[in-house]
C-alpha cells in the first residue's frame, strides 16, 4: 500500500492508462524518471562510500513502492545487471529506519568468490539504477529493546547490528549493551571509528575487539571474562558460519538457546528434501533424473537447459517457471506444490516423483 501522498499519482496512472494504450503509463514515466515504475521496485545509487580496503557503503534512493519503516536488522534484495544478466543478492540495511528519509544504505564486503559483491564495492557508479526487493528478516531489534543485550559479530556480520546501534543512538535510549567484534585485522573492522564514537557517547555501550589473524578466533569459554552476565542477556549473533555454529552449540549446552538470535548470510535449505525423480523440460524435450537434494535449477543446468536465474537464494524470483504437472518440494521449509500451471522457484525446489516444467 502506498502512502496517502501518492494516491493522486495512482489516479493519474489509471486515467493515463486509457490514453496510452497499448503502452502502460510506466513506459512514459520511466523516461522522465527511471525510479517512477509500478512494475518493479527500483533504486538509484546516490553514493558509494569506502569503509575499508574491501568494503563500501552504498547509499540508495528507492523509487515508488518503498516504505521507510523497515525494522533495524532486516535485509533487502538488490539486483544489478552484470554482463547482461541481473544478479541478485541480499544485504542487511545498515542505516536506521527513518520515515522522513529519502535513502537507505547497505554495506557490502567484496568477497574473493563473490562476483556481485566485488562489482558493488569496486565497479558500481553513482547514478546506477538497481532493482530492489522489500525488507525481510526476523533478526531485528525488539521494540522496546531488552534491558541487557549482547552482540557477537564477526566480519561483515556487523552490518545488521550497526542498524540496531544507530537506531538506539538516534532514540537516545542505549540500554546495557556489550558487543564483541571479531575481524581478521583491526584495519578491516567496518565502522571502526563510528563504533569508537558511540562507545564514548553512551555509558551503556561496551565494545570488545578481536583481531583474529593475530589473536585467534573467539573461544566460547572467554564469554565469562568478556561478559560475566552473558547468561542473563538476550544475545544477537551474526557472522561466519563456523562462528555461529560454535555459538549455537555453546548456548544449547547451557540450555540458553531461547536467549540466542542468529542471522546467517547464506541460504540454508533446512527443510525436508524431495524424493527425487524424473524432471522433464517440455519445450526442449529433455529429461533428467535428479535426487531429492538437487534443485530443479541445478538439474536443468546439468541437462543443458538455459535456465533463468538470479540470486539462487529464493529471493528474486527470476528463476520462477510454471509447473505443468507433477510435484516439487520447497527445500527451505518442506512445502509442496502440485497444482497444474503453478509458478515455482526452481532454485529452492526439488522433484517429488515425476514433474514437468514449461521451458
């Protein structure tokens, strides 16, 4: 739903559609301003601000359809055209919600294996038009926040937590917060200077820093020294998978898993797998046998089909195809789809017996 101030524009669109047929008003409005699109949510890169040698903050002005009421800690999908194909990834919003604002920020670290992350950090120019997906995620700052909080972050896992800290700072309501920040080196700590300023500004904020290349990884036994009352705190952890695995195991062994809130930056296909089966791609006439852990997208690529894809994480829906018959299972949650002519996301579904797709 759009804000009341946009209602007159919607009336103009409806009236204009009668005059512009067979074209859509969007086809003309986008010529005036590329952010004026109702068909897809867009944004324009306003600034690219270096944070470290391999990380940068992208300041984005969203177009029509955006609401500035996301929750601190949520992520957005961003689609950027690279070599003629839109690539999608999700990144935490590092700026705090601000309903009167005009921009949002994401902070990206260029990964050696990350084609899109490197492009965002090193190759994206201000003025570039990108596609956006609305904020999602449950790793968020409660309102009101807990009286006592513990943040355990590693590397770029600081980004959703930074949105939380900035929100608390903006409200002037910093509770008792302890944060442990692990990074390979001190120079690679994103937001290092701003975090120092926040610690000096707020008596309730205590920061611990660990340069893992020098001092090794955080040992869970060290929590008793870093934060003696950690068992009494609501804990928010975000960072590399092995770090989160160790934190989860430690909290479970202390029967405190209800106090732990995690954010992982990789897709977890934790649902029950499919049974596997024969997948038929109707237009090409090709078929392939796939097991229950192989996604329809992967099976199609193995069969030599030019499968559409974007994020490969179930976010952007670029991979969606029509299921003509048969059944597939969503590997994220176990949901099954078997209705004829039903759209399915091939990057997160697997065959359950025989199935046929329209490609």
